[in-house]
């Protein structure tokens, strides 16, 4: 914290946790400044629709998560607040986007190539008449 002074307003045991929390808040602040430095339209123009959806969902989830923390610091139980349903709704959409992404990554089956591969890999006995025809040309001595 500022100069690593230990304040007597809170127990000494949680000083390390508070220092870590303050560092985390600083990191979030830096990330937000970086995101806010680029206009949203400019950012979204560079992304495909699926990536745009991911950015929107992560932004909404982050904002609602921060509000969850704010409610907890104000003594309000966030589990009984509508923000819980909003977080669940966003999580459902995040899972849907993940499913779409996984489907895109999944290999596609080329049915024609697969059937040729299986057909050529299976053993087929030679026709009997073909072997007789090959022997006719040979003379026995």
C-alpha cells in the first residue's frame, strides 16, 4: 500500500491480503485504461462477429462481476440481488459462444475420402476366374 504503512484500522493479519487486493485493483485499472484508449467501434471493426461477441460478453461479465464485489463491500448479499441472474444469463451466452467456437475447430469428415480409405483398406479375395486365366497362358513342361 502507500509506503507499506500498517494502519491500525484493520487487523495486521490481513495486511498482505489488502496489499494484494490493491495491486489487483491497480492492474484492473490499467487494463481498463488500455481498453478505453481505443474506441469501441475501431476495436470491433478489426474483429469477426464471433470475436465481437466474445468482447461484448467479457465486458458485460466483468462489469457485472465488479458490481457484485461492490454490493458485497456495501453489505448487500449479491446472491439475493438481480445481478446474480444477469451473471448467469451472460454465462449461458458465453457457453453458447464456446460451443460455436468448438464446432468450428472440430475436424470435418470428408465422406468420399473416408469411404475410399475404408474400401481400399479392406481385404478382398481375388476372383477365381482371374487366376485361371493367368495360368492358361503358361505351358506346363
